[in-house]
C-alpha cells in the first residue's frame, strides 16, 4: 500500500492529492495494483484541497483514511518502510485556520501496512534552508520575502518562487514566478 500523509499545517491539500494521483498512475503504467491511500487528521470537510481534485482522486481509485494522525514509520532490518503507526483522531474546536482542530485519541494506536510513504508537504519554506542562510529575510510565517517584480530575495543574485514565497499557491502561479525570475536573472547576469 502506498500511504501519503502530511504532518505540517495546513495539510490534506493539493500537494497530497497530486502525489497520490501520480503514484496511482505510475502503478498503472507498470501494471502494479496496490492501494494508494491518503491519511488525513481531519474529515474531508476540513481538507483544503480543491473539491474537484478530491473527487477526481476518488474516481481514479485513491483511498482516503480520515481522522488518522500518522506518528511513526517502522521498517524492516534492511531499512525499508513496512508499517505506519498512527492514532485515531476526533475533532475539537476550530483552530487559527477556522477548521476544527484534530485531537489524537491516546491509546488508539494502530498500524497500517505501508510499502512506500510519500510525505506530501508543499506549503512552507524549508526551515533548514532559512536557518543556515539567515541573510535571506522571511516573514512571520517563515516564507521567503522577495521583490515581487524580480523574485530576488534579500540576498543579491538569489531568487525564489513557488510555495516557499507566500505559502500555498498553484502551479500556474509558481510558473509565473519562475518566468519573472528568469527574466530578472538574465538581466542580472548581463550586468556582471
């Protein structure tokens, strides 16, 4: 079984859906039939992924396991993942995202068989990157700050775009950022 989950807020988004659909299609191309499951800590109602994307994923055969909080991968002696230890959840009061907060139910541990895990996150700047390059300015959410016309960061000659800038966005938005950055990089290199 392929298991996809996201551990950072907000989760259950389009990145998880895209990863699940791609994993399923790769299996089909290779004549493999395994379950592809998205594990999510809330219910489908709270998922930030686009409704149409969720429906298309279901039509393709992606399974959804709701109110599940993944905790730990367990592998075999060769280091290959074999199980995903999880806890069942219930929903509490709304959190800062206005979605009901998932609360793990202690003692509800269970294992899911898992041959491959894709941790599908795509919403934040990598904290390792920003911590080792403190000269790159970030906003209060940890997103990299850029000049919106050139996509240049606070470090001369360093450009950024996509989810690392401003949080979750679409592929089209990221492509637009890349195009602006490419033009700015070309201008920057001509000046050298």
